C-alpha cells in the first residue's frame, strides 16, 4: 500500500487514526497531514470512510488502498459477505449491526482492506463496530496491529449479536414459563418476532463465520498474513459458539410455537365438543316442538288440557335419552 498523499481530496473520510508502536491510537485533525506509511516506523494507520459520500477511485487507481482489483471489489456496491487475499493484503465485506437511527431495512456491512501497515475501512449507513472501536481506542485500549484492529471491530459485532441473543433468550424464558403454566395468553404473537429475529441473527452469524473460516483456511493468507489468520481463528471459534446458541434459541421458539398451537387447538376442540353436545341435546326437543307446532288438523293433544306439559315432558325425555346415548357410545370431551 503506497503512502496516501496529504494533498489527496479525501472526501467522505470520517476519521483518520494513527497508532504508535505501543498500540496507542490518536485521531488526526482534519488539517493534519497523513503520515507516510513507508516511513511510519512500527505504527500503522486506520482510515474510515462513509462510502456513500466519497469516491475512492483516485486512491484505488493510484494503489494507495492496496491492490487495485482487490480494492475495487471490496469498496463496490456488492454487499455479499466475502474475504479475499491478494499480494499480502486481505480485503473483504463482513456483517455489522445497524446503529439506532439507521434505516429499518438497512443491512449493516463493514468493507475493509488490510495491509501490513494500514487498515482502510468503510461503511454505507450507520453501523456499530467502527464507532465502538474508536471509542475504545480513545478510552485507552491499545491495538498493536491492523489485524488486531479488525479483530476488535468484528469482536464488537459479535458482542452486540450476543447481547441480542441474550435478550431474545430472556423473552423466550418468560414465554416458556407462562406456556408451561397454562397461561400463554397473547404469547403466540410474541413468539413470531422472536423466532424471526433469531433466524436473521443465525443467517448473519453463518455468513460471518464462513468468511473467517475461509480466511483461516486460505494458504496464501497463512503464509503472507499470519496475524490475520490467527485473528480469524479466534473469531471463528466465538462465532461458531454463538451460532450454536442462536440455533438452539430458534429451535426453542419453534417448539414453543408448536406447543402453543397445540394448546389452542385443544381449547378449540373442547369448545367444539361442548357446542356439539348442546346441539345434540337440543335436536330431539326441537324436532318434537316442531312437530307439535305445525298448523294442521289432527295433531294429537291439541284439545288436551295437559297437552303442553306432555309435550314438554317428551322434549325433556328426548334430551335425556340423547345424553344417555352419548354416554353409552363413550363420547368424552378432550382431556389435558
């Protein structure tokens, strides 16, 4: 990566941070010249851009952001997660979490090209990891190399995803307790968003872990960029562990949805049973009263003073007989 000329019009540069040999970072003032990377001693440089507000083509064409094909691919509009190793440089696009205030449909991505003495990163929209990393460095956190800087940024992503998974797990615990106590209520509506968020989190983790597994297994990276491979191995382990937890969370949500659906179906069956029994009990009396209500001549008991009581007795007896038949046939309500 050639030295970035101090006269280059770096529009869209959110910040430039220089790190000394002890890993202490310092934000460079807007008017301050960028260090010459060819004479930067044991330190390194971090440039972070808002890609929607800048055009890096002049830097890419001049070779200031690593190999031209690599930089062009990384900072293009393609948001698919990937990692590429070329001529000792590592470039890629990895998942990040949108910050509060970002567009609802925003899918956070961090674009980066990492060389031996610099890390150039960029994002489209508000994402978590660069700002969290900058805050940590300004708070005194030492970072000794570009590989550790990248690991720190992705570590913030993993931590945020872990916190999201923990929050979903706590919500799921409360729903599970109520379902097992038989008081599910409106929890069926809450299970849908929890399962959807868990599945989305799993997809992000799966893609992110695949990127670092590929970097870990890349022979070129292993020979030319050992620290990046070591960082990828550590991140892969964390991502795999978190992905297993999120998978279990999604599976628990699915099982609870099935449990709630079964309980709702059971309650519906119980109500249908009651309605069916009531319909069966009232059907014979309705038939009898229908017959005696016909406006035709020759109806029995039409002139009998006790006719009404006799008809009512027949109706009650028919209902009782129907109930006896139901019991004799062994028809029972659904049981828990």
